[in-house]
């Protein structure tokens, strides 16, 4: 037993570079997943006429330096205005790369804050990182600033939809420490992988878990409150029937995808949360 222990492979070391690299990889994890209801994949554009996989790849490449910069900022103990400035600059580069199409605005916000939190964890705890440490770092370092940010009136489509329908906005979700991410998405992904599902199966199942509970302002913007409730209902039904591992799981997922396209629904907020869950699974793999 001792000999086996001596040769056991050590968990990967968490570094600022690996945190940023895993953020880029997590965006590709989400893009490559199919079938996704209403969302862009490598093989179709879902409910979108203005973007495809090439648009997303240009966007992902434009964000690589951003994730490194904001991770470093978190390690440096930067105040929220610096993080916000980096995010605004990254959004500009994204729009330049996509010809003005918003592919990853939500991910810039969410994954950026998480990368900064991971940078803070590395500074304070060394290379180890657990989901609870990431959430605590986010709350303790920038929770107050995020709460203040909630008081701003957003003129972005998602913010307008959230305000109109009384939904929890992205800023409010962040100020609460991303409860859907940490309390629904991360446990769902971990459970699916522990049950022996493949990585794509686990991610698809997790996406439906997120859609079932998230106030997705992108859905509300495209389909109104009725569209968002329809999406939540279909996600809950899919899970109640066994999810991707249930009878005809893949066929049922494709049927939901077709219905979303017919209604022009796209759960962009759920997609961002899935990317974040994939990132946490990578970053916390050795914790």
C-alpha cells in the first residue's frame, strides 16, 4: 500500500495561469455541448440568426488575456472598480471580435468575478481551492460593492427584462454569491459525474438543472415571463423523467431543443452558469 501511495499522482497545482486557462476552456465546454435548447453549438445556431460557432470562437479567443488580468487583480487584492474596468474593456474586445454581437457579456461578468475570487484564494490559502472558498472570497472581498451595484438601473436587455418582470438580476445573483451556481449547478455536475455519466452527459443534465430554477433574464427578454416559465417547466419535466440518463434522454433533449427554437428561446444565463460550473470542476479538481 505504501508503494502505491508513493506513486500516486499528485493533484494538479492551482496557479494564476491555470485559473485563467480553465476559464477559456470552460467557455469551450459550453459551446461544444449539444443538443442545447436554443443555444449555439458547434453544429447549429439554435434560436439565433446573428451568431454561430465561429462567432463564439472569435469571442473566446478575445477573452483569453482578460481572464489572466482579472485573476491577477484578485490576487493583488484589487477593489471592485478595477475588476469592473477590466470587464468593460473585455466586453469592448469581445464586441470588436464579433462585429458587435453579444456572445459572452454574462460570462465576462460571472467568470471574471470567479477568476478574481480564485486569485484571492491562491493568495490567502495557497494552491488549494474548494467551491466554498471561492464563494467566501467573492462575498468577503466584493460583496458590498456588488450589493451597491444592484441599485443601479441597467439599460441592458437582460437588466430591463429582470426589472420589468421582477426577476433576480445578474447583479443580485452575484451579490448573493451566485446561489444557483454553488447550490444547484456545482452539486448537480458533481453528482452526475459521480454516477458515471460522461462529461457531456453530465453537463447537459446540469444545464437542465440550472434552467429549472434560474431567473434567466435572457429568456425573459426573448420570450417574456411566459417564455421563461415555459423553459423552466420543460427543464423540470425533463429531469422528472430521469434526465439525460432516463429513457430516451437524448431524444427528449432534442425535442426540447426544437421547441425552444420554435419559440425563439435561448437560456443564455443558464449557459453562462454552466460554463462557470465547468470551470469550478476544473479549478477545484485537486482540492
